[in-house]
C-alpha cells in the first residue's frame, strides 16, 4: 500500500517522499483513518515503526492553517523527545508547503521568551507537561481551541508519579477532546489510566516486529574493569562512524567519556546528570558528526530517532531481552545495516543465550587481537 492509497493528502505524501519514506508501516496504516476521524486511540507498536508519523499524518489533515490558535498539543516526557517531535512537525509542514506553525515549550528555557513566541499563534505546540500546564494556567497558551492532545511515551507519562500532572493538564483543555496515547511498551498501569481518561478509545496494537535482519549481533567477553579500554579499541577496529554506547549510570558515562576524550575520541553524553543545554549540545554534536561516540542511558535515549547510527554497544548489559531489542533497534534504520556489540563479563554470558532464545537471533562471539576484531570458531 502507498500513502496515497491509504488516503494521505498528495502534498503530505510528497513531503514524505522528500524524506525517502514511500510506504506506510503497519501502525501508520492502522492509525490513519480513525485518527483522521477524530477518534481517541492508543497506538502501541515497537520502537522504530514510525509512531510519530502515525499520529502526525492524520492529525495534520485536521489542522486549520488559517486558524491562529493552538489546535494540537503533543506532550513528551523529555526535552530531547519533544525537540525531535517538533522538528518532525516543522519538516513535514515545510516539505508539504503547509503554513503551519509549531512551537517547542519545555522547562529549563526562559518563560518570558516562550511567552513572547506564543504571540506568533502556533497551531501546534510540543512540550513537557509541566511547562504546558504552567503556560495555560498563566493564560498565555490558550487551550480553548485544542482539538487533540497526544501523549507520546504514554507509559511514562501515565506512570503513578507523573499521571496527576497529566490529569491537571487535561482538565484545562476542552471537554470534547481527542486523546492519542503512544507507546512502544505495553503496561497495565498506563492501559488502565488511558481507559479512565478516554473511555471507549481504540487500542491499535501491531504485532511485535521481528529483530531487524540487517543488524549483526556480536558478543565479546571481558573483565568489567577492561570495558572502557575495549570500547576504545572497538571504536578504532570497527572504524565506527557513529557509535551509540549504552550504560546504566551517569557516573559510568562520565568516567568513560573522560577516558575516551583523553585518547582524542570525539564523544558526547546523554544521561540524567546532564542539564537541558548539555543534552541539547550532545545531540547536536552527535547528529552533525562532530562527536563519533554517544554515551547514553536507556531513559535519556528512549524514543529518540538518531539517524546514521552504524554501531550500538552495550557497555552495561541489559538484563531483559526487550531492553536489548530496544537498544539495538537504534541502528540499521531506513534500509541501512548496523552492528550491535555487547560486552559481557563471564558471569553475564547466560544473558547472551537468553537474547538468542527470546529474540530468535544468533549472537556471534568475537575477540580483539592486534587491533582487529576476530570471530571465534
């Protein structure tokens, strides 16, 4: 099926072609008609299946570019994801030739500056729940024309600690409101919260995608203390263009980044210890190629689509197969190939067999020798 056959407007389909997107994914096909009709829905699909476009395409069809008021609000749990969504909105509108204005509204940015930008009357606002709620309470962001609110990464936004703020935000919006929940992870807690907020909403859940066959899975056994040095050796042995390295803790990211920088490897960090400006600078450095290695935690990198990642390295090993799948799915996107390498200690090697069993993959054992990466027999 093409986007035109799905019913997407010609200008939006042409805009997607400019991004080399020519066929809808299953979640995009499932979501288009009901969201365009104004129905509330929960979109649940694996990472990398195009969920952002799955809701933007039908919702763009419902936006009135001549109406100088916010009609769509997209709420994200992190600044980075909000920025990514805002960029996608801008790209789609620009490539389609639609005069739709999008504004990013997140905490950590001067409030006065955002209030001033709201005078441009954007039709789309993308931001974090706290800042959106604050601006509506101040009557600087007019919520009376909102027709739809999207909760991206709904499983996080509807968790016990953040759900009250979401409820307060939605109380400020019109009663007749289309709600769209989006998540890669199915959680009983968020499912129940969504049912309470939007009774009778559609559940659009596509089958779990198989592991991308274009990813090569490698495992290297080493001592825990040797992992930073092995990471540096891997970077040079693989001649990695853009390597995304996952760690559990910010302290690990800081220590490893310092060691790589000492050896003149251009590195950036994306973890919970970084402030908004530092995280934004890290993303820009990695996207532009000024940094060849990005050290990231699962929480900080969740939901981000970073193009051109050639290698994913699990410096700290994920205990769940689903977490492994989430991490390695950051490479081999848009028809490219990629390599995923996990550094196991001897005690962690049973996890390799778990990944193989749960995900149906073959994880090849490798070792470093003389600056080269060799496969074990």
